[in-house]
C-alpha cells in the first residue's frame, strides 16, 4: 500500500510495503517517478520500504505523484493482505501454480484469476484512498 508518511513543500516520503518483496519494483518506480516534469530527484530505500521524492513545490502536488505511483504500479497500492488474497485466488484458479512462480509486478503473464483478484484489490485501495482524501483522514 502507498502511504504518505511525511511531507514538507518540495519533499515527500512514501511508504510502499511491496518494495520489500519485489527487487525490481524499486528501480521501476525510481525511473517512472523521475520522468515526471515536477520531480527533481527520487530516492528509494527498499529495506525501509520508502520512496523520497523531491519536487518543485510551486508546480507539483503530492496527490498527483502518489496517483502516478498507484496507477503505474497497482501492486504498490495493495495492502499485504490484498497481495496474499490475490496470490490465493491464483492458486485456487490454477492448481499448477506455486507461490514461487507468482510474481505480482509481471501482470501480462499472470493467470486470469490473478488479474481479477488484483483488479478487485486495486479498486478497493483506490476507493479507500479517495474516501480518506475526501474525508480528510
């Protein structure tokens, strides 16, 4: 799940639980977020599960950066519980699948059951984020 854990104008730190288990996710997030026009630097610490983004405060908004991460990497938006549920759905749909053969980020190669489970979990995460932003929690 992507959470904003600290913010000052020009700098924001996100906690992304999925960084712990996916070694390639850190580099992919660094490259994608760095490509945003308002971003000046990105620091990723996989072991701390954090991403620090330096941006131009007069032009950038934290919500847009966070949305960019969630849209481009839906697995980052999932809670650990949702990730486990998605893996279990794949296991139920494909008896030949093993936990070591399932990699969340490589969506095009995933069985159909996984895509459905991931879609449901991502939708729930997006709705939860939108509601929390609207309510201000």
